[in-house]
């Protein structure tokens, strides 16, 4: 479990398929997304989910790692399985801070 404010220094994306997170508890979690700007993430945007709300990142969407903000952080995850690489990571040299 993490808390706000939350430092973030890495975004990732999956070029071969989407990725869904379905919470098994009512607690909110942090969602961070960013537009693609020439193969790199642009300015990140952060959101808190509603109780029991799941999310689905379209393929190629820059996003933060799963960040539960309460409870045990139990999720059902739907992800692509295949033989080709499906993960790109972009580390930021200076972390940015997500605040409420």
C-alpha cells in the first residue's frame, strides 16, 4: 500500500496489448497516464478511482505502475501473454510528486 503524496519516477506501456486491473476490495487506487510524445511519455495526469472501479489501459498507453492506496491491494489482472516483448519503460531523471 502507498500513500499520497506519492513520488513517481517511472512510466510503462505495453505495445502489444491492453492491460486491465480489477480491484477485489473497495479501496481506491492511483491511476497515472500520459500521452505519447514521439515515443516518450508527455505530461503525466493522475486520478483516484472510485470504490470498486476497475481500469483498462489501451495498448500503447503510458501509465504508472499499480498503486493501491488502501487495503491489501488485491487485484485481478488481465494482461496479454505472448512470445514477443510487451513492455517498454521510461524512467524520469527527476521524480514528480502526485498530491491529492
